[in-house]
């Protein structure tokens, strides 16, 4: 008789088990909804942050006839160059070339949407050629228009270093 009572008990416990199952399904639906919403939110954040995309330029390429600045720099000095970027400009090629890897120059780019940098000799993927070659492009197809300011900084310079800089 004792055995019969124990067999009946699982049937009585069936309702609590079903209730748990309902809660679990509801939880899975909530998690699924959260996973669907998450990519949308993060995509918006990426668009706000990455207005400008910076990639290594082609260091083997000649600067051609693009107007460039010739200047010299010493330890701790900053040189400023500006360029007016018109609307619809898709990309800018930057080339800072001092040719002496033992000296360290850095490049900052103050754009209408914020300050980018510092960029080092290594930022273009070739770490010891005394040159920083970069290409900046707009994530939405064009760069923010306005006055761009480029800052060349003498990060670690022995003596007087001469260099050329171009943005085109
Ligand atoms: Ca100078
Ligand atoms: Ca380099």
C-alpha cells in the first residue's frame, strides 16, 4: 500500500512543473528579443564614433606634384598646417616624411568632428622608415567639410629634423 501512494505523487506534482516550463519559455522569449535589439543599438554607437576611418597609406607611392610643406622641427616643437576641406571630399591622403627613423615625430589631425591621433611612424604599418602615410575617409562616404588642422610634433628629436608634409 505504501508503494501505491508513491506512484501517485508524480502526477500531483505535474502542475508546478508545467508552471516552471511557462516561465522558462517566457525567459527565452525575453532573451531572444534582447539579442535582436542589441545589434541595432551598437550599430548606432559605431556610426557616431567612427565618422572618420583611418587606414595606412601607400609608403611606396611618390607624393607627385601635390603642394607640400617643407619645415624643420626640434624636440618639443609643434608645427601647424591647415587645409580647407570642401564638402563631398571622399578622402585625404596624409604623408609626413622626415626619413630619420631614430627621430620620432608624431602627427595629430584636428578635424571638424574631433582630434585624431597621435599617429607614429608605426601607425602606417611600416615602423622604422621615418614616414607616416595615412588615408582618412568618411564612414558615410565623405569627410566632414571645414578647416582641418594638422599638427606635427617633435616627440623625440635629436638636433634639427627637416621634413615634408602633404595632405591631398
Ligand atoms: Ca617648425
Ligand atoms: Ca612609417
